C-alpha cells in the first residue's frame, strides 16, 4: 500500500495517505470471538487464535477432534469423555486424543487448547464453564 501511495504521490494524484490499525484483529478479518470457546476460529477449526498468543494452524484429524469437543460445549456439556465413541472413531484407533496430537507434533497446541485436569475427560480451555483466570494463572 505504501508503494502505491508513494507512486501516486509522485504523479501528483495523492496528497496524503494514512493507515491506522483498529487494534481488533478479529474484526479486521471478518471473524468474531466465539461465544462458546472464547477464541477466534474458522468454521473448520483449522485456524484458531486463543487468548494465549499466536494463532494455531491444525490439519489432518486434529480439527475434527477440536470440533467434536466444541460441539459438546455447544450442547451445554462441560466437555467430553475420552472414551466417547465418536471421539475414538475420529482419533482412528488412538487410545486418547493427545496421542493424535503427539504423532503430528502438535503436543504444545494440545496443551494450549485442551483442559485435561479431570482424568478421562477433555474440554476446551477457553470454553464456558472453565475458569479462564484460574487456568491462566495456574497452567498445567
């Protein structure tokens, strides 16, 4: 944009050009913060921006795992059993969803996205029903 503005200024077609960021990345990209998980994400859960820093890009079966747990929260559940039939089917034989993340080298993303404090239970860290302040001040 700067090069175009400079070229137009040299031609006398432009006198002044300013760009001011709004500070709201989600609004600029046409996305909003999800009311269920409190994050910015696309419909397929391939790109997620948590409140913890940089965005996360997921591929393969990982977006499906996030989507299934997200749907559980949307139904009013606080999470999903790691023995859930649909979850195990999505994981394609892994005994726990974290193994799918480990195999695809997304272990840190798994820890950032999921709260696994209760054994055999998986929930999204940002979702309603999870104390965000507590999870931020006392990370696992």
